C-alpha cells in the first residue's frame, strides 16, 4: 500500500528545489513505498505451524521445569 508523508515530500522538495516539477517522477519513486511481499496460502499455513510448534515446545519445557517446584 503506497504511503507518502508530507515530511518526506518536503524533504524531497528541498533537495530538488527548482527542478522539483521536472523530477517529479523521481520524487514520487523516492517517497512512495512499494507494497510488502505476497505470500502463498501454503507459506502462511507453514508460518503458523512453525510458530505454533515453537510455542508448544517452549510451553512444554516450561511446564516440565516448573512442575517439580509446585510441591516444595
């Protein structure tokens, strides 16, 4: 999603000065951000599964380590 902040636009105007209108295409290219990378459905599911596995491992380990301290 393209975003253009007025601060960036003013900064580009200060750099270009009198050539601002001539170099408007370069100004826009410098100020407007491109959208993020797109991911397939399989990549999204894989990321959720990977992070879920990490959370499961951390939770299980914490439970095993912490359980003996319940009976002190």
